[in-house]
C-alpha cells in the first residue's frame, strides 16, 4: 500500500488512526438534515422584523466526502452591536474560527468513518475541497493525527441527530447521542463516527484568548 499523502482531507478526516483505506463505502438510510434559518432585525423605526427566512445559504454538501455537510449559519465579531446592519453576517465571514470575542454558529453532518475508507475516496480532491470550504478551520487539523485539532474557542455542541464519539488526548473517547450537549474549553479533540448513519451536531464557537499554561 502506498503511503498516504498529507492533505487537508487526511488531517480533517474523522477516520480512526491507522484504519486502512480499502473498505467499501457503506450506504446510509438516514436523510441529511435540512435546516431553516430565521434572522430578525430592527427596522429604521426600531420595530422588530424579519431579515431573512429560509435555508442556510452558506451550506455545502461535499462532493468528495459523501454525506459530509457543513453550514455556517451566522457569525459575529468582537465588536458586535445592536441594532445590527441589514446584512447576512455568515456570507461576509472569512473564517470558520472566530476571533476573541467573536462567535460562529455551525451545523455539521459527519458521515460514517467508512466514507474515508472507501476505494472511491480521493484524499487529494477532498483536501482541496476542505481547504476551499472551511477557511480558518481546515489548517487547524494535525497532519500526523487524523481528525485531531485545536482552536482557541469555547465550543458549545448539541447533537441534533445520530450518535458520535468525541476523542480527547490519550485516546479517551466519550460517546454522545441525540440531544446530548458538550462544552469544550479550547481542548484538543477529534470527532469520530464509527456507526453506519450520519450524525448532525450544532456548534456555537466563542473566540477566546489562550493563556500560557501554569
């Protein structure tokens, strides 16, 4: 077997380490979740009204990672204020990782790990897709430890559908089911989906300052 190229897809894959790429892609019966997003705002007369109502516009179903769907629903910077400007903040956000004091609202559907093991999986094409769709986040993944990454954020996560596993340092794993909640305080981690169905998780990332240890 040829050695694996160090691409963004390999860094970001939720494939368990040392798993061969020879397994066949498993099909899933669960339909990928479609979410409605409603954004409210104050009009020039200081009356509350609707800015937008519909699907999350900045949402991508990956071509080269079947079943992997990422949505950036909203974002704020450190100087967020109200009344807000009448614009789609998600569309104008350059990074999926907020600056200190900023926030990002993400919804991510994780396909089964078997997707990354399929003969059809092209890591180079998937890597390019990850880098293009997830600026600011793709480069946080470790090339030598698939899926492991660290961000200077406080992350609030809620499992909307399916089940998923959080891996921490030392190989410690915690299983999460539907409606379970996780709070991560800048910890190094990876998300694994060893099952046969996709898992959808909502995340709120709050940008933070990382203090020196000790």
